[in-house]
């Protein structure tokens, strides 16, 4: 920007994300800040930025042409969560996995 002439106009943005900020803003509020920012970034990048369990990534690998980044970075490169009985039980209780026991 320092090399541009003084009257050079900024390019028009393709998308704009507006947020409310003041000294009382809770930047970790899931519905007020994190979710709208994630949706804005998903629209700009054209991808799904949510995190998924290994079972969901496994299904995506067989049913989709493009995997979400969390599956590519974790599940496909074998860097995902290490499965345990407690984690499987928690996911089944939350309705995220089918309970086969």
C-alpha cells in the first residue's frame, strides 16, 4: 500500500463481515461472534470449517468429492482423536454416533 499513489482507490470488496464491538464484547460468544464469523469464512472459502468425528470423516471420504479441512488435516493424515470407550460412549449419548453395544 505504501507504493501506491495517494489518490489510488481501494478495491471494492466481494464480501463484508460486520461485527459489533465495545469494551463489554464477549469475543468467545458462540452465537454472537464465532458462528457468524465461521459462516462468513465458509462462504468466502467455499468449504465447511466445522470439526467432525472420525466416523463422519470416514463417511465423507466415501460419499463426497471434497472433504472438509478438519477431515483432511486430522482423519486422513491419521492425526485425529484417539478413540476410547469413554469418547465413544459420550458421542453415542450425545446422538452423534450410533450405539452398537
